[in-house]
C-alpha cells in the first residue's frame, strides 16, 4: 500500500521557460539512470532481499525515488509551461510536441522511450545491491552534467538537492551491502 | 516574492518531513542507534503537529483515511504540487 502526499519533497518554483533545459532533463524522468528506473528497480528488487534491514531500505529508497520522479516531472512541466509549438520546436521538442503536446512522457533526452531493460532484478542480493550502488553514481554524475547546462538558480537548486540524495542513497546501499554480506557469511545462515 | 503564511507552513513541513525521511533511511541500516531514533521520534511528533495545523486551515495533505476533510471534499482543491 502507498499513500500520496499532496506536496513536493523539495520546493520547485521555476519562473523562466527553458525548453532546451526541459529536453535534457527528460533523461532523469524516463532515461536509463533516471528516477523512474531507480524507483522501479528498488521496488521490485526488495522482494528477494534476505534481511529486514535490506527490505526496509529498498522499500524506503524506492518510495523516495517516486517523490523524485514527481520533482523531475514538475521541473519539466514548469520549464515548458505556456511554451508555443514554435518555441518547443526551436528548443528541440518539435517531435515531442507532435506526439505528446505539453504532456509528460517517459523518454530520455533524445526521445528514446523508457524500457524495463534499463533495470535488472537478479534475485541475488549481492548482485542487486551492486547494481543499486552503480545506479546512484550514474544518477549523481548525470545531475552534475545537468547542473553545468543551466545558469538558472530556480533549476540548479532542486537539481543540487537531487544530486545530494544520490550520494546519501549510495552511502546507505553500501551499508546494506556490508550487512547482507555479513548475514550471508554468518554460520547460522549455512 | 515573499512567502505567504500557507507557503511558510508548507516549507516547515517539507523541512521536517525531509529530516524524518533522511533519519528513516539511516535507521534502516542502523536500527540500534538510540540518538537517531530519538531524533526521528522528536521530528515525527513535531511534523504531526504542523500537519494537523496545515490541514485544518488549508485542506488535507494526505487522503485515504490519513486526514479528515471539511465539507465539501477538500482533496480536489487546487493548486496541485506541480503547479
């Protein structure tokens, strides 16, 4: 069961239209290392985690990632709000406009639609947690590149928050990996 | 643009809510940490208090039985978070 909270995890108030920035940010919505991939990866891997701690962590980080999906969607929505078809075309979203108008859709910065093959769920907690650690670093690196692509403080501020969360999640996944390795090597398990 | 009372209260809720999320993740890998648990419980109480205050004045933040609504059904009120 999940419940929705009618609030963003972190404020997003973008005042200036920027279609070009919306386009590159789509990678964090529907790209391989984006927030949707992250949320679905953790929320499906959790079923085969071996300990209460690792089940809790994947549930909770997966849930937080859903809040990040909403933040990215909000940023893209606000960056393209009231953009004319001509402005969308000039910013590289002419094809997107033809298919989706001003809607949100899960594709990457180049228009490639999201696919489940971006994520794995191995049933092997060591393999899965290593994938999660890598995923957090790839998202962290992506946020750093996105931050270099804009000088709008309204965009940079939430991007910096999201980048920082990747760092924290990486830290927690590392702790979970150590704990799971300890659990799997303990005598009572064998 | 200065924040109005509603926005200020929402900002406080977002800050407290963030603290509880971050402590929650920490506790997932450190369930024996008394200090983190104490902080988590302290922030949770304060968050509940501010949520109740906000929801009485401006309508529910959560639905599905987590917060009551005045008449008419307040959940449909705008703006939504992305607006």
